[in-house]
C-alpha cells in the first residue's frame, strides 16, 4: 500500500455547495439528486459550515412513511435555517494531506467528511466512502 498518497489523488473536486442563504428544502434536493451525504456551506468563497444528510434527518419528524411526509418535511425545514442545522466547527485539510492523515482525523472524530482547502479556497472534499473505495482499490 502506498503511504504518502495525498488526498488530492482521491478527493471529489467538483463539490456540491450550499450558500448560507439557501434553505433546507434545497439542501434535501441536492442530497437526493446527487446521492451525497455532506455539503459544505459557503459564505461567498469561505466555508463556514458543513451540513450532513444526518443533520437534516435529525430535525425531520417523519421518515417518508406517511403520504404527507413531503408536506411535513417542508414545514419542518421552513422552521430552521441552514445555519441553525449545520456543523459550525469545520475541520479542513490541504490537498497535500496524506490519505492516512485524513483517515486518522476521520477515525478520531464524529464526522465523515473533510473539506479540502488551499488557504481559504475550497478545492475538494474527501469522505469516509472515498477512503473505503481507495482501500478496496489497493486489493485489486
């Protein structure tokens, strides 16, 4: 296994983002349409938070069983802002951070995605799924 591979080799470069002014209904649409679980929240070009699909589910009272689930979700989503639901303490890494270092950060914390930044500029995202895919590729 390669030991010094940077996260830039496996990170997602075309990152789906939310603006701080976006609403939670838009966030849910982005999660479902793009089949992702983490979205960086931006204020201009600066990352100010991370929203996970789990964060969204925590505030939802109905889990798609009821015929009116969409109406209830929309009502609940209108009660909160992205800023209220997102994680505000964001740990970022640089593109040169090794895959091993990223895995260590994720394994010691309760989150599953790391924004990759060059200075203040968001250039990618790496998730636990990316790390698992990389590990699987090592055994091919």
